C-alpha cells in the first residue's frame, strides 16, 4: 500500500514537472519584464509598415522593446521596431507595404529594425532575427534598388535586387551557435560573418546552402536541389486558426491603416498577381521540379536525396557595402 502511494506521488510529481517545464519553455522566449496586454492595443512608432496576414496559436507583438506586449490577431498593424515572438506550436505570416512576406515557425523572435523609402526609387529593410526559423519572400520590384538585410547573432545576410531582378526567396535559421541560410530559385545573397570580421563576404547563388558557425571561418557552400526547397516551403505551411478576429474593448485605439506619402503602396491594395509571389511559389517551383525530374530520367543516375557538393566561391567573394542607414 505504501509502495503504491509512493508510485502515485512520484507520477504526480513528474507530471507537474513536465507541465511547468512546458510553461517555462514557452515563456522563456519572451523578453524579461514584458507584460502581455490582452484587451487593449496601442499603435507603435510612426506609420504602419505591414500587417498580420495569417496566424496560428499565440503570437506576441512588442512595440520598440517596451515592457508591454500584445497578442497578435489577423490584420493587426505592425510598425518599425516591433518585435514579433511566436510561442510553442504558433506560427505567423506577415505582409509588408512593398509586398515582402515573412513567415515564422514556432519559437521564433524577430524585430523590424528598419523600413525606409527614398524618393520612391529605393527601398531598404533591416530585420534582427534573434532565434528561430523564417522564410523571406521578396517580390519583383519596379524600384531602382531594393535591399533587404537580415541580421543574426553570427551573420549579416543581404538580398540586393535591381529593377530587373526576379522574386527572391530565402530560408534563415538562427540557432545557438550558428546560422543556416538556404537560397531559393533566382536568389542571390551576400553573407558576412559577424564573429570573424576578417572573413571575406560569401556570395550565395540560387539553390545553395551556407552555415555560419560562431567564431569560425566560413569555408564554402553546398549545392541543394529544388526538392529540398519545396520541403522547406512545406515546413512553413500551417492551418490558420478558425476564429474571429480579436475583439478589443472601447479603450482600444483605432487600428486603421496608416501609410505615409513616402510609402509606395498601401498593404490593403497589394495584388499578389502583380507582385508575383503566388507565381513564384506555384508555377516556377513546379516547372523547375518537372525539368529536374526529366533530367534525372535521362541521365538515370541522379539521386534526389541529400547529396551536396562543396564549392569554395573564391571568384565570387567581394566586400560587403555599408547598409543604407544606421543598421546597429
């Protein structure tokens, strides 16, 4: 009888331990001292730069590293310096004013650091990815130059496009001691090793992967195939919550769309057919896969498993230009 009670107590203790561990793990990604406001929402700094397109589970938005966070909801406006945090089993899709889209997997933390337009001819964006997995989709643009920079603890990744560039797509994973980067079709990235300043800038071409290890020289990149890109895309697909938009109390500020004259497009007016994101995801990927499979059948020797070829890009290495403005 005593032994049976001991087993019951032990089982209860272990169950509680697992429950508390899950709670601590889920909350550990939220910065210390942040209080979650459930019923009232306030605008962030400046004009709206984007909005929440889709989400699943609980996602927290924190304005300008303040002590108050808000539970994200569909169509929620986002601002410069906003930090977006996805908790366990949560995901979110965000659309920015220029049509750029980012998707976050669970337990990811990223901040909008910069979003600038210059006379409606150039656009620059800077993100600070502290931890987690993000898919970046950058549409084809009519601007003279668009520049997107993603900063992690160990790497600075730059997507630079001109008016004749095609849509770009990149997958970036920020881990404890390394950053993993995958470049999709028609995408070229410049990668700077932040922990080894003397390391030369690496040029990542389409369908290539690079890993930046903390405090280590970058030795090269690996080739990947189109099927691996499709697998990565599938990892960012999720069923959105079938719930109504969050209802806020009377104290909630008006959450209409505010875009300054310097913004070239209102996020509500974005047409995915014009920016080419859907075409990039569906048609381009499928065409590439069909061509890839046809080539494999003709050669009868190519495997579509994880076969990588090491390539050192000495000819492609060049210095990293400075960012458009105070990147931190």
